[in-house]
């Protein structure tokens, strides 16, 4: 697809070819792959011995142990499976802020991660949402999936209000098997709602990664003169003198940031911030290295 | 109080932050913003706090501008507030009374000695960097006041100059002095100003200080900023005893050789003790010719009349002296007089010149009474009668030969004659016009009045009724005029004459003087100047045709006085500063010499003035006798000492308080401690601008700090 190069720059692709995104927790894959599967069976990595119970497949008996001890033990293995990942991308109105748009940045991040995982024959799906799920591409592998994801990104325009909880509930209901869910959003909505969605994923035993994409302005509130801030998600305009309003804004922002991080931590959700004035290549690389270091792989 | 009030307009600039605030609100930029959720205050208190901060910031910014404007207006403060300000150098103006009254007291302890000591103390109280100006009052000429100098020692040195060793001869006028000080202060930029007046307690010094003048002065010196600290340091005691010769006047417009005249000597006792036997000595040209005695009640005047006769023509000085322990200078009085030879009067009449049988020529009789009676003595006037003729062009009128011309009832004159008369008067001659029954009014008005530009003081109108039905009398006489000085002291100066007819007047010239009027109204005698000469218009004939005036004892002295007035030379008794103008017959000398009262001689250049020459001298500051000589021609001039200084009556405590309230001064009695304390207290006035600028800076920093504190977040922007 011609749009692929727009989201995957050559330098990024070159770097991504040397990286991989692994699931830190157990995910349910459809094929044998790099990632641990919760299903035990004939696989390469021994897990434990278990006393034989009626109904176990006789072929899974450890004949050596039976010969030495006359006791039937079943030999269990950790089944290694491929990664099943759902990329959830926020396309609410607030994602249109900045130059480049946070949405563009996030879309390139989505494409990068999808490329990275599909290159490792993982299954990757995409959910685009704002106040609800707008687009759902179920996780699949293969190069055609990347094209489908990029095509979906190309045809989305950020608009409308945000209700991440609702979208996450819908996605969780559809996702089924345990997967790695990567949520990419600016998270400019109440933490409580976000937490609900994350909790739903956690309850379904999905591994969660929350990637927050923000513009530098949203972090620093750099306005100097009187400014009429017009809400991008239909909020009432707000005329403010930045010199006075900045303190309030930053206080609120800091508080929200901390609550969000605390909530992610509580739900065992990895959290990372991407700022659009940083190179996507560097930010992605740093994120993957950090993740790799933390997982010990 | 502010030194630069105009800058207070800048307070309006405090509105600039508000205007900018409103303008900025109106000129905001629109930004599509995603993170709107962080702009909402989480609670009402926070919302109000944010709004309060906005207003506090605005108030601080407005305060910066307003405070800056106030600082630029250079406020000054005294007392505890003043101690916060910066101490500025002082500009002191010291007005020193140097009038004649300052000489009162025993030698070495005069008021002037005390005043000089007071000035020394004032100077001693000033600090390094201060400047001061010493201005003496009561001196002539009034030179521009000196600029304040930081060389204070030079001022102290000037106190020992011969000029200030003794009292002056002039009179102090505090109102003028205050105006002088205001001029000086207006040229000074130093806001710390002090004004000292060192004077005696004489009330007369303050004669022109009124409530209105005081208001105007205070507005002038205080209008643009802080008024000067004002101190009056009175010197001398409350003594007021003084005896002065108030005036010496001659009861004749012009003294004529060998003719008796009276002088009126007025002596004033300013003290509270009657003086029963005050000796008076009269001198003519330093030669005593009479000794008189006067009894002068307390706080009153007494006039003594002495008859004199001078037997030499020319310039003379009459001096009257007495003995007084009060103010020096007022115990004698000089009077310069010019004694002329008998006055030649040319009288024009319609022919025949001689009176009809049975009628007297009253005018000639009045002017030459001694000749008419066959007395051997010479009259004051010599009359020459001349018949009027239309053919006579009067070109040969010799003004020097006949200083006075009388038109005695002539019927008309020709234009050439009118022009000749104008030339005569313009050159300094005198003219008496007395129209008669045959006078053609239209001719006189056209040629002598000339719509107000001619000789006559007024146009003549038709006379009153010939039947005597409008007869009147002389009612009002201007006794202050020299012509009627012979009437002074008389109980009933109006003559018992009946004026049966008289000419009315119309269009009186604005510069004309009315010297006598009729009971029925209308002018009887009028005077006017024309060039350097004088004109008198008598609206009733000087003979007995229309009045009984010639039959009264009033007629002779009046006619003689009129002629003397017309022949009188300009007065040689001048006020200080008035220039001396001495006229001489032209001679071979190129310069005249003037000898001042202190003996100083100066040569004066001569200038032509018609047939004569003229010498001018303007440095007449010093009262006394000035002698101007050209060869053998000598003229004396007297510069009169002001007599206001003789009245030593001190200000009463109530008057001091009133003046102090009106002018805002503090009276400081002369002791070293009191002057030092007063000056020290005056220094407690300080400029506050530096203090306020510090406030501006503090507010500016506060604005920055508040802006930074309220606009930055806790933890800053550490996210990346």
C-alpha cells in the first residue's frame, strides 16, 4: 500500500528490524512462537512433573521416571506461542492538537508497533476509538494485516468526545483470548473512566501497555498573551490570561498525570509517555529497550 | 506637597494596565485546545482564588504606574515621614533689612549690628553644599539680586563691607522683597528652600503686605511644589521714639529774587512722649538764617511757618535741622530751590490797551502792585502789555525774554499766532488764556483746542447768560496744587467772589487738571501740560466785567501764583533713583561735573537741548544734595530720603500673628540656639522620590514574583 511509507519511514523500519516487542505476561497465541502460552503441552520448554491422573494422555507419561520409580508422572511443558496484540488508538478530537497532530504521531507509533510485531509473525489487531469503537481489525498475522492497519489509520480523522472506558469495554468483549493490549491515547479524560477500561482488560487477564501521546504545549502550557481556548471535543470556550491560568492548569495536569500513573501501576499496566516534539524513532527505541531491560529478555 | 505637580497627571497612567488588560481581553487569540479539562478549577475556592489573583496582579501593575507618577512628581515630606526621604541641600535666601531705621540704637549695638550677627548665625547653620544669597533691602538702585552661591564665606565677608557696616538710607518694603525672593526661587531647581528675613520690628516694613498679596505670594512660591521654609528674625527692641522733620514745603510755585516766601516745616513726633520745645534750625546754602522752636505732641505733627527771602538768583538749598536721637537721616530735610529774577509777562489784549476811564487794569495791578503804588521795591513780575493785531505773526516771540504769555480776553488769533504760541509752550514757556466777552469761541477752539491736540485743556462752550441769572461762585479749589499753596492753612480758602458769567467748557482733555470749579458746576480754572510748558485756562475774564473776583483779596495772590506756576522751573527735589536732568546755558565746556552727597565727583557729558545743553545723572540712590556744575553755572538737586522709615512703630503681637498666618513664616527671636534649631528643623523636609522609586521597584519585583509564582506549576515541567 502506498500509505505504508508515510507511517513507516525507512530509518524507523531499519531500526525496528533490530527490535522486538515481547509480551511480558503470558498470552494466548494461535501458533507456536516466541511468547509463553498458558496452554501446557508438547513444547520445547519443560515446566514440571505431575502425578498421573486418569484421563491424561498416556503419551505424556514420563517413561523414564515410571521405569525408575514405578510411579506414573506426567511431564508438563510450557507451550511457547506467538504474540496476540491489540493496538487501541484514540481518535478523539483532542488527538488533533499540535503540529504534527498527536494523532499522526500516534498513528505512526501504531504502524511501527504493528510492523515490529508482524515482522515476528505475531498477530496484531487494531481498534480505533473515541467515545466508542469506530474500527475493529481483529488480530491476525501476515503482511496483509499491516496494509490493512495502515489503511485503517489513513481513513480516520480525529474528532468527537472521548469515552475510553466504553471503548475498552467493547474491545475487551471482542478480544476473547488473552492478549497484549496496547492503548495509545492522550488520556485527556477522567482517570476513573480510564481505570474502569483498564480494569476490564486486567480482569480478562490481558497484558496492558498504556502509551500516552502528548504535545509539549499540553505539558507546559506556554501561552503568554490572552488566549481563548476552544475545546476540541465540544467543550465551552475558555478565555484566560495565561500568566494566571498556567498555575491552575499545571496543577490539574500534574494531578491527573499522577493519578493516571498510579492507576496504571495498580492495574499492572505499563505506562509510557510520548511527546510529539521528540523523534518517534528515538522514543520508540527507548521504550522498547526499557521494556526489554525490565523483562530480562 | 509636590515639587513637580504636573507629573501627577501620570497617575492617570495607572489606568494603562487596566486598559491593556481590557484590550488584551478584547484582542485574544483563538486556540483549539484539547486539554480543556485542566482549565476547570476543581473547587469554588480555587476559582475565586484565581480571579482574586488576576485582580491582585492588575492592582500591582496599576500601583507601579501610579507610584512612579507620584515619585516623578517629587513629593516632599516633613517630620517622621520626611526622615525616610533623602536629605537635599538647602538653598537659602536671606533678605536683610538695610533701611534707615536699622541705624536705631547706640553705636555698636544698632539694629544693623544685630542683623549682621543674625545673618552670620544663619550662614553658620548651613551645611557644606548648601548655597545662599544675601539680598539687602532698602537700597537703591535695586540691582538684580545675586544668585545663590555655595561660597558661604563670601557672604559672611560681605557683612563687613563698608556698605553694610551702617544702616542704609532707604526704606524697606517687605512686599517687594518677597516678590524678589519669589523671582529668585523660581530660577532655582533645589526643592529644599529656606527664606529668612532679618529686619527690625517696624510695622511700616510690612505696609504693603495684605491678605490678598500674601495669598498670591504663597501660591507663587508654593504652587509648583513645596513652599520654602520661611523665617522672620526680628532684631532690635520695641522702641518707637523718634522725632523727624516730615516735610519742608515752599508756599509758592516759584521763588522770585528778593520776594518773600513762606516755608512750612512739619515735624512729627512718633514717640509717646510730647516734645514741648523742639529746636529747628533753618539754613540756606549751609548758612543758618533762622532758629525756631516747635512744640510737638506725642504721635502727632506740628507745622511751623517761616518766612524767607533769598537775595541771589540761581540754585539754592534750604535745609532744616533738628535734634533727634532716633533714626539718623530724618532729623534734617533738604530742599533744592531755584530763585529766578522777576518774571517778565507778556499780556496780549485787544486794543486799546489802556482801560477805559474809571476802570482799573486789575491784572496789571495784581502783577505789579508795588510799581502801581510807587513803592521802591521790585515786583515779582514785570508786565508788558501788547495790543493784539491780526497782522502780527508773533514770530519774534522771545520765550526766554517772556517766559509767561497771557491772552487777556483777545477776540481771536491767527493760525500763525497759534503755532507761535504752541512753539512757546512746547519749549517750556507758560500760557494763561483768559477769554473775554469778545472772544470768538470757534476761532479759539479751532486753533488752540484743535480737537484735544492743541494748547487748551478743554474746548470752550458759549458762556452763561449775560443777564446774571446764572451767576455763581467759586466752590472747590485744589489746595494740593502749587498755585493754591498760598491758601494752605487758611480756614476758608474759597474767595467771596460772585461770578456773574463764565464760559462753559466741553471735551475736557483727559490729561487736564481741574483746579477750581464753580458752585453751579463747570470748571473755573484748568491746567494742562504741553511739551515742556504749561497752560492755564481761566473760564472767566480776569477783569471785573463778569465777576467781582478782582475785588477780592484772593485775586492778587491767585494771579501772581498762576504766573509763578507758569514760570516755574522743574522741581529739583527728586525721589531716590529718579534721574537728575540739569539744563545749562551752552558754554565752552564739554562736560559737567556732578558731586554726590558722599563727595564723589563724576563728569557728565552734555547733550544739546534746544538753545541749551543738558546733563543727565542717574545714580541717585543716595539721599542728599547733588551738585551739578558747568563752569560757573551751578544747580543743586536734592534726593529726598524716604520718610516712612521715621515711623518706628513696631508690629503688635496680633499683627505678627496675622502676618505669620498669612505668609506662613515662623518668628525666630535672635539667639544662637533658636536660629540653629529653626534651620535644623527646616532640614527635616526631604524629598521622597527615592523612597517611592524603591517602592516602584519593590512593586515591580513583586509583580514579577507573583506572576512567576502564580503562573508556574508545582514540579514544573519535568515530563518529557
